[in-house]
């Protein structure tokens, strides 16, 4: 399942800086679960993080987040989680055409 996780930093970002090294080491060991991840920037300043995960289910996502240093110490003022579907780039040839056909009907 695809999950999008949006974490918005608490004001100031001091906690992010303090835990960034541990977070990056953790992410390096779990890259197989992550489609894309990176900082959210406001005029070059980090204000949050965006993660796109491809994991079997929400339980795996919750387990990942429980051990990631960015989620544990409360770096984020808010965390939003959405399920999504992989559309582009196509994982299977013709998937977009099939989806367009279903939408047309």
C-alpha cells in the first residue's frame, strides 16, 4: 500500500537538527519501504518532511514511524497520513489508459 506522510515541524526546528543524523541513519537502513522522502522547504528553510511509503499495510508504517527518531521525540507539530495509489509513472504498461477508460464509463 502507498502511504503519504506529511510532518510539519514545531516552531524553530531545533529538535529536527538535534535528531537529523540519527534519522538519516535510520532511513538509510529502511530505504526499501520508501518511494520518496525529503524536507518541505519554505524559502529554503526546512519546515517539515514529506514521505511516500510503499509497505504491506498500515501496521508496517506505524512500526516504522515508532522507531524513526524524527517521529519519536515529537519533532513534528502535526503528522498527517493518507493512503494513496501509485499512478505515475506506470508500474504496469497500460495502467493509465485502463484507469482513463474506467473514469470515462
